[in-house]
C-alpha cells in the first residue's frame, strides 16, 4: 500500500531520436511503489515515446531505464510479465468479444485456461462489462472500449500499470467513470504511470506530476506544488475597447510579465491565488480606471497556463511545432 | 481485484510456450477470419465462382489432349487461390500494426515468434478450408482424383505447404507496408504474373518463348505440376508430367527455399517494426 518508498520506475538520462527528430532529450524520473506518477505534456512532448521505452516496445538510444529493478532492454522478458499497458496504441481486438479478448491476454500472460477464463470473468465484472462480455468489442461505445483496454492491461495482475492518455477523446461521463476505476486500482496498491494532456486529469489522479516538453522534464512535483507555482486559478478579462489595453493591464496586474495578453482581442489572462477576492479587486480597479468590461471570469488553470507559466510559450505553439515533425516521424517509424 | 501479491506468471518461453502462444494467437486469428464478412465473400463465394468460371467459360475453349480440362484445372486453381490467399497474411498483420494489436502483443510476456506463427498458421487453416471447398465443387462438376487417395492427400499437402511458405513472404510484405491498402497493392503487383504466367490454367507450351522460359522455371508452376501429377495419377504423362516423384521433390525444394529465405526476413522485419 502507500507509504512504501521503494523505487519502481527509474529513468536516467534517456535519449531517443527518430531520424533527426529528438523525441526524448535526456529524461530523468522516478516513481515509488503504490504511487501515481502523472506525465503531463502537450502532443509531441515525448510522453508516448517514454511509455513505449518503459514497456519494452522501444529501445532508448542512450541512458538507462529500470522498472521493478528490471532493465527495460536487458531484462525485457521478465519485465513484461509484471507490467500492464493500456492506451491508444495497446488495442483490443474488435472482432473478438470482451471475454475472448481478456481470455487471450490471460493466456498470453501464461495463465492456465481455467485461470485465464476466471480472471476474464472477474475483470469484466470489475469494469462493468459483464453484460457486454459476450458481444464483439466492435459493438462497444468509446468508453466501453477504453474500459476493456484497461481491463486487458490488468488481467495479468501487473505490479506497474502504464496508461497512455487513458481518457483522450472520451466524453465527460465516461472520463469520470474511468477516473473512478483508476482511483480504485491505486487504492489496491498498483503503481501507475499515467500520461495526459489534461492538467485536470493529472491533478485528479496523480500524486506526483512530471511536466514534459520537447523531450525534457521542465517541472516536477506534487500537483499542489505545481499549482502554488502557478497560482490556484486563472482570471480571464475581456475589455470592450482595445485602445484601453495598456491602462487595463496596469489595472489588472502590477507586473506586466505576469499576464498573458492578447491585444487584438482585448484579452488579459493572469494567474491568481485568492480567486474571488482577486476578481472583486480587478473589477473595482477597472471600474475606477473607467474601463468597460465585456467579460470577466475565474477558471481552473489548463495545461496551456502551466506551459505559459513554465516556458512563456503556449502549449499549442509547442505542440504544433513539434507534432509537425515528430508526428510524421513516429507514424513512419511505427508503420 | 484484491491486493494479494500475485505470483508472477511463468516467464521462460520454453518450447511449450512457443507452441501454446502460437496456438493462442492462431485461435484468435481464426475467430477473426470467420467473423469477418469479407471472409464469406473471399473465402467461399469467390473460390466457387472461380471454379465455375474457369470450368465453363475457359473449359470449352481450352482442350488438353488426353485429359478432361476440369481434371487439369482443379490442381492449378487451388494453387492460384492459395497464393492469392496469402495476401490475407499481409493484410492481417498490417491491420494489427495499424490498430495497435502488435503493440499489445509485444508488451506481453509471450513468445516473440507467436504473432507471425499464429498469423501464418491461421491463414493455412483458411487455405485448408478453401481448398476443400473448391475440390468439393470440382467433384460436383466431374473432377476426380485419378491417382488414388494417398496421392490426392499428398497433393493437397504440397499445396498447403506452399501456401504456408507464401504466407511468410506476405508476413514481410504486411509488416513492411504498414497499412492495409499498401499491403494489398504490394502483394498483387508481383503475384499476378507469377500465377498467370504459370502452368496453373494452360500448358506453358502455348506461351511465347521468353515467357515459357520464365513460366517453366518458377515456383507456382513447380507446385502446380507436382499437384497435377499427383491428382492425375496414371493420366499425368498425357500432359507431359512423367516423373511424379521428381516433380514433388522439386515443389518441396521451392517450399523449403521460400521458407528458408522468408522466415528470417519476416522475423527480422517484425523485430525492427515498432
């Protein structure tokens, strides 16, 4: 259970390139037993490459990675029987039923036929798929498929589970349901490495977050620590008259560098610690300065805000930049 | 799931695991095959249609002295179907790659050979089904094994072995192509001349000299000739197939050659493909 501090994932200076594109540029990280490590970053940051290295699907060019003490290259065989992988690239067979999918995976974990069947039934029940268990997976909804995928990764009772973007593309309800199931797994003591583009997801599920960008770790800590660094909330202000931008900025923040400004749209966004008090203050100061507010709102910080705070660049800029290269390379390398 | 400390499942992929893993993947692929609606078309309707078309459309025009055209045709057309059917291996693997199944398999503690072995074995099972079906249809139209049951079974076995070997070539094609469309295209380009510039449907003697040189020295002709000599039995010399044993050995030689080249190349491509 929690509290044990045995290191189960150790990554040291791992590098990996695809041709000229550097996907991982010297990554270091560690995760302890029974913990959830959230790997947060935009598309193309190198999250999937790292997961593929840790699950023995890809070799690092240099550096070393160990999971449960097994080197991911030298001890790949023994390691595979102790890990599970779920995500967009670890699929389920849509022509097989849910039960058959899990039975197949159980057999390939080298369980006996009876044991594979027993666990398939058990795992289906656990993920609320018992009723659909005898239907081909192609009849499943997106959320059900992800649940089956997650179930497949658990049939072998792995000690470390890798979830690569487990909820990307899901609707809110399915996402919440999946979160609940993941939280339950963690309560049972499974160590989890989870990649996500959503700060909210990392915040909800992970007790330690590593922010990765362009193949490097740019920040690391508990979600509390990251948010303190960032400010708890973000205040978005839109003003009516873009001619008043400079006055408005002065009214909203003391130091212009703290704010993200879009002059054409009349938009100012700023991290704040004491949410509602800050809102009231800003409204009053703008009013005093005679600036008409079109819209003002407090919101939770997004990944984009984290990136702004950490790098001064928006996640989207970074993503389009890197994805253009890495995405093409990766799909080539994969095919 | 309880927090019980699960004993790690057996790891060492001894030979037993190599076989069991291959069979587990074979079973999965067979289930996929028979549930695929395309399978019904390409593995039942199309082969039957081919037998009927060749028998009735070309059958009247092509006269082979000394034998019934149907007796000449059936061994050729089952080899043709088996070779074309090997495309399924390429498509199946390309599909698995594209949909992430290969990644799933690679992350499991299964034998590394099982994905390719399970694919080629499942496609051989499909070939057995299709060949049986075509022979059955042929029988209804008047085809007969003229050389007895042992020769007949040997002939079918040679064809299936050749199909299995061909599947390995297509395993490489599928992994290299990476997507279904490319896999399909990459297969047909060279399979068509191989099948049609052979003794499968007509005697090679009617072809122009340069084409004869190719047709008489390529594997499809070797396998068709062996299967035909075995199914025609005593009638074989009438179509110039005099030494059955030699023809069978030649066909098996091609099977061995294809396997020796295609298996390492396919396995290497599998290891490389990520």
